[in-house]
């Protein structure tokens, strides 16, 4: 939300930085495509079969306008970028990103996900208790995040696929977070009749907030289906 950097520019001794939560690889790939995919001295940085990243078709005109305004403010008012990564993992891509904007400072101080979890919470989420009982590397985690909603038809197709796969899974099924909870009504996604009864102990559907980091750190998790 680069408007915060715009506000910070009015403070004489303040310096604003943009936090980049995705990988340096992803950001560089966007820039590389916009520059016409130039060759680098280090050789090919991206696999030839890597698909083109295009968000224009999936974003509304209003959101694109907002995103473009964010980019302009970031370029004008941010002194640099903070990446949720580290040089051990992505040094090559971070160095190349720094070359694209030599006037800015680049920091790689991640990853920010916790490596240990405190025991201060009085009760663990029920899905973690279910995962405790599953064999190692046996569970698929399915979640489309807090910014994505899928249609009832898509939910039906996904449920059929999960059921027929006979694969253990945890499916976080909820609509995207609403921008204004006072003007919009949430919906409860409809699963096929009897789905949750049929999957029994093989799968679990979570309709509330889920502790994603703890789920992904759990030994039974084998694969991830995410947005």
C-alpha cells in the first residue's frame, strides 16, 4: 500500500521502504518479460517452458488502476525494497533486481515465517489435531487464500476430484475476505450433498480461519494446491 510511502514523504527525516512478500525470482521475471526477455551474461535465468505471467485478464479495471497508482508512488517515494527472501536462496536474482534500479537500496532479510511456534494458545485448531493422526507425507493442503473466491461449479468439480483421488487432504473452503463487511454479505460455499460424510476420515474441510503456516510445517503435508 504505497500511499503510506506518499504520506511518509511529508516527514523530513523519514525514509520509506516497500515490502515485497513474493520471491525475487517472481519480481525479476515480471521485469524481464516487460523488457522483452533480454539475454543475461549468466545465461538463461528462466526455463524456456515457464509460462508468461499475465494478470491483466484476471483483474478488474478498478484494481489495475489502483495497482498502477501504487507502482507510481512506490517508484517516487520508496527509498528501496525489502524482500521476504535471503541471499542464500536468491542472491543472483536480488543482485539483478538491484541493477534494474541502481538508485534504490535492496534488502533481503527473510524468510519471515516462524520456525518455531509458541505454546501460548490455549487450544490448537482441530485440523492440526487431525493431522497429528495422519502418516508422514500423506496429506494434500488445498487453499485459495483470502483474496480469491471460486464459484459453486468450481467447488463441485474440485470436490469430485478430491473424493475420487482417494488422497488425504485438508481443504480450507472460504470466500475471499470482504473489503467492507458492513455492505457485503458473505456466502457459505455449497458442497455436493453428502460430500463431507463420504470423505470420512480421509479428508477435512475447514470453513473458518486456518493456521496455514502451522499446517504447512506439519509432517503429514505432502503437496500444496494454492492460489
